C-alpha cells in the first residue's frame, strides 16, 4: 500500500511537472517575439520601392541607407541589387513612385576611402557593402562599410535618429553631414549649419521636389567631442561657425582607436530648431544605443501584437512583414509641443493630437485606412484631425499630402471615404466640420471637378493625361460617401445633391462595348476604343481594370450589364491575358489576365464573385493572388507597396475578409490563408478568426460559424467585429456551392 502511494505520488508529480512544462511552453508561445518574423528587405528589389532602415510605427524619422544613385529602382533611396552606400539619410517614402525626401545624409569616413560619386562636381565618397554583412529588424539596421572597416548601426525614436559607428584605429576618422546631398526629384534650396560646440550642431534643410516646400530643422549631437570641424559651401571651406547656401556640409574630424564607438543623435522638426532640440532632450536623453534599439523593438512588438496569428513559419513571415509595412505611414509631422509646418507655409499647433502627413490617399483609402479603424483607432482619430487641419490651412482636404505640402498627385477626393468610414465606425470627429470640408473638396473648381459638376462626367481632353473615365468613377464614389454622411447628419439638401452625383458613373457606360468609355464634352463616345489599351483617359489602368470601380453600387452595376454578362466579364477579367504585342506600362504588374494586382484599382475585384453567388471563385482567386503575388524575398511585392495598401490587402485577405466598399463598414468574406488570427481590439475585446481543415488544398469554404452558430452570410460588419467573438471557417478541397443554403 505504501509503495502504491509512493508510485501514485510520483505519477501525480510527473503530471504536475508536465502541466507546468506545458504551461511554460504555452506562455512562451504567447510571448513569442513577432518582430523576428519581419523581413524589412522585402520590397527593396523589383517594383516594391521600400526601404530597409530604422523607423518606429508612424515615425517622423525613417533612417535608412542610400545607395547614392538615382533612378526609378532607387525611389526609396536603396535598391537591393546595388553594392554601394553613400550614407544614411533621415527621411524616406515607403513603396511609392515619388523620388523625394532623403534629408540629412550622414556618413562615417576614414583614410581608407578612395572612391567617390561626383554629382555636380562635389566629392561624395561611398562605400562598398555586402548583404552578408548587413542586418535589419523593425527599428534597427546595421551594415559593415567594407571600404573603411567601419560598422554602422541605426535605430530611432519617433523624432530622433540614433547612429552608432564602430571605427577601426585611424587618425583621419570623420563623420560627415551633407545637406547638399539630393537624389531623384529632390533638390536643396536653402541649407544652414551652425557649430554650437564641439558636440552639437544645428541647422535646417529646405528643399524642393515632388513636395514644393519641404523644411527639416535639426539638432545633431555627438557622444564624443570632435577634434576639429570643417564647414563647406559648394565644396569651398568656410572659416566661420555658420554656413548657409544650397550645398553645405560639415566634416567632424576624429582620431579613433580600434573598435571605438562614436554615437550620433539627430532630432528633426518641420517647424523649428528649438522644436528639434526639445525632441532630442525628451526622446533620447542618454547615449545608450542598445536601450533605444530594445525600446524600438518593443514598440513594434506592441503594434504587431494587435493581430496574433497561428500558421506555418512562412505564413507568419509573410503576414508580419506586411503588417509591419502597414504601420510605416502616415508619418508624424508635429513636434512634442504640437508645432508643425502647415500646408499654407505657416507654423501651426496641433492642440491635443498628433499631426500626421504622408497621405497616399488614392492608394490607402481602399484597405489601409479601414484596417487602421480596427487596429489603430486613436491614430485614425488624429489622422482625421490632420485632414481637417489641412482643410483649415488650404480650404480643401488633402489629396496626396507630404511634409506639410499638397502635391495634388493622383485623382479623387479620397480623404472623404476615410472620414466617412471613421464617422460611421464611431471614431470621434467634428462631423459638421467634416461634412463642410468634404463638400468643399467636392465642389472646388480645379482638377476638372467644375466640369464634372456641369456635365455629370469628366470629358476627354487633348492636353496630357485627362484620366477622364477614372476621375468620373472615383468622384461618383466619393459623392456617395458625402451623401451618406449628410443623410446621417440630417442635411437633406446636401444628401440629395450628392446622391444624384453618385449615379454619374452611369453617364460613361457604353452598352455597345459594355465598358466605361471616354466621352467628349459634346456627349459623344470617343473612337476608336480598345478596352485593354492604356490611354490617357484611364489613371494608370485600362477600361478592363476600371470597369469594376463602382464599389457603392455593385448591384446597380450588375443590373446595368445583366447578371449573366457581368459573370462572363468577371471570369474574363482573370483569363484574358495581354498578348506579347501589347505594350504594358510600368504600373501594370502582377497580371492575372487583365487583373493587375500591382496597382490599386484592381484590388477589390476578386471579391466580386461573392456578389453574384459564386463565392468559391473568390476563394480560388484570393488564394492564387496571395500565393503568386507576395513573398518575403526582396522582390516580394509585384508592384509599388504604396504606403501600406499592398500590405493591407494581404493582411485583410489572410484573415478572410476585405472592404470592397471602404466606407460602409462591411467586409466581404473569403477563406482565411492563416490557421487562426486573434485581433486585439482597443475596447479590450478579442475577435478571432479560426479555421478547420486549413491547408493549401483546403481553401474552399464548407461552412461558417459565428460564435458557434451557423452563419449564413458572405459579409461581416465592423460592428460585429468590435463586439468580439469568433468567426469559424470549415474548409475543404472542393467548392461547396450550397453551403449558404445548408446554413
């Protein structure tokens, strides 16, 4: 009996021990680092146009290496196939086609440097590097500069870039700040450097490029006093303590011992030098580089943890790399005290909110901003306030704003759907002012809006890119959004005006060709017409790709064409491939038939099979797009990543949902790509997406359960998600064409 008791005790202890071990493993799984799954080099090759450097979510500073060479492939400053580094600049655009920013280039040098890039006759040394001696993770970047033996490491806070350079022994070690450095569209207009003491310099760089009036004020401090410093203007050395001009730079001279570390902090502001100084003191008051790296990693961990997924290693890497890119923009634009350079050129104060800029709205209104309403509602609130401050400064909402400028790039007034979506999702905003701003942007006399209001469509133009068809369709959608806001606010007059305008898409429908077709000011369709041709009447697309852009009235579009013909055309969209003779423009990438995943107008189209009762085709096509158009390789994006839009599509679709109409709070459903996903909501609740029988082959929905009950729908609302709960997908390897009826 005693032996049995001992045996029982040992067995119980073993069970307890196993349970403790399992609990420990479970805890480890829950606390698993998500930043390790992010590949910041994804998109740095091919058309992605991303950068690999250090940044925190929505940060003002994007501290990243520049190859120093111009061109489309180097729009973000860095191109993976290159082997040169000219320095590390503090501002970059993520995934765009715009060659701007690259402010405040810093480069460590020593006596070993011999090679130079020579723009406009200026000496600009560069180093060779190898990807074998390069490393990056969210908030951190490092590389060995092979031409000098210097190791460069970068990290950042919201407004401060932090450099750490490990030097070899050398009597001629240097750290250079080059304000004359420019790349692609960017040109310095006025720069200034002041030596305050042997550890501190300050100044500004005012430049012109895609954004016409960019201002970056800075304070730069060194952990070690420099032995001497040289100021230059147009390569001519200046004796004074201050230098002003277009092409200025400073060289800080050191004698270094083997493996000596010199650290540099660079704080930015769009408003003033004192604003930068304030950020420097507040955000990095110490010289502990590793601490700042850990803090940046922790911030990223918090943001990435907003969605925790289960799946394969490859799925986690793909998902979190894309979620990382979602949070790179918009960029913080205001100082700690709220000061920022406004779109009117004056200094303003953001009272009680963070002012953001870098709004690529033609891209991001589609899925990125709807994703923010789930994952970053507080930031969304500040983004809307940023829109309205832009309205205060210019009389209009932003179109494509950057660095306190309106670039007016692309088409539409797509701040409108972002505002309306946020309003109906309960994000706090000044609704009356928002409606006023929306109407102002929809009634301005520029960008052919006045002609659109007169004719009910934008007519063709013989001058340059008219984009008439695309403008008509996008204006009509934006008008629908305004009508919904006006209706909810009880403004019947505005509601009626914009409800009528929302039907303007019908004015360009041609029943003969069954496409939206360019029409001149006399109301005559233009001839000849080819739906697959890329012409100046379609914005970065053709008639095939823009046919589907009536997100506010898909049912009306189906009725206009007829369901059978609509179905045939939708099938053809993915099977009618370009011929070798077809000339495809640079933005037509990721082609599946006429579908171009590399550009935004196509992004919702695969989900339209749900609207015609053929959801298995949505499930097939979404999975095909994920498998063929995304990877974590350097060329992992099939087109410009576009400030988070390409990534937001992947994040949403991996969880089995997508906002076909980005402003109605409804998500169209498909089969999830990941095993399970848990969204941590700001209200403290959790919304889970779970699957049964998940595999590459089993991507067809057999049934759906919501909170354990059969769910007879192919959509889910934002409100349902915020309530928390579980959306469970039962999957199989063959289409179940009657599962909705079964449920």
